[in-house]
C-alpha cells in the first residue's frame, strides 16, 4: 500500500472523494499527509475529521518557493510519502519537488487540456462559449497544466449552463474518475512512459 500526500488549497472536495474511496477499500493507498497552502481552507477540517496529519503553510512567510518546498519535502520524507496527488492545489510545483518525485505527481484539471489551462478554467470555458468542457488527469511537470495527459473525460455545456451547474457536473466527473485512475497508477507502478490519453 503506497503512502500518498494530497495537496489542496480550497474546500477539498476531491480530497474528500479520495478519503472516501480509501475508507471503502476501493483505493489501495494510505493518505499519510495533507499539504495545504491556505491556513483557513476547509480541506484542513476534512483532514482533521479523517485523522490525517496536515502540513499547513503560507507562501508569504517564506522568501521563495525553494524555501517552502524544502519544508514540504522534509514533511513528505518524514511520513514516507511515495506519491503526490494534487487536488485543487493552486501553486505550481517547483524543481525541488519535481526532482524528488519525478513521474509520481498527478493533477486533475477542470478542462480538456490543452484548452483553458491555469486558473478559472470553468469561467474560461463559459466565456469561450464552447459546447464541451471536462476534466484532464495528467502527470505534473514544470509548466502550468502541461504535463503528459493520462485520461480525459468530456462534460457537455448546455445553452443555459451557469458556473455553478457546470462546476457541479465537472466535480461529479472528477470525484468518480480521479480515484479510479489513482488506483491504476498506484497498483501498476510507473506508467508515465506507456500511458495513452483517451477522451470519453
């Protein structure tokens, strides 16, 4: 059973979905640590309820990304973390963590990348008036949502779609697909070189 750390910045709905499937036995993993860069984020409360240790920090308290990532890395090593799962973490991963966990950091993004990378992907999709959005699960590299794609799933945007309704549909897709892909990655080992993207 691999030890994983979940990185989150907000409410932690994907974090909760991962907690739920671990507790049900559908994800063979040990959530060893939550890393959160927002001291007031609700994800922290979810970790407390599930009795998961947290490392909470504020980037403004450090002189650089390198300095706070040194602290994160020390925490990851102290808990024996083998794999990193980004779940609404709103910071780019820097060279220090990328080097230590190459091919072992994944993210879920609320669009069909390469369309609408970065912040507010849902708002970007609505503004562009596209008919389809969705989710992308991908490995993390040094860019913003540019890492190798593992899988994508489409979500239809209706004519009367609102930000709230689209977000709900996308989150429903995330909460179902992300844990199943994590199970594949954690049980099949390093698949970065032979994973092919698919769009449902």
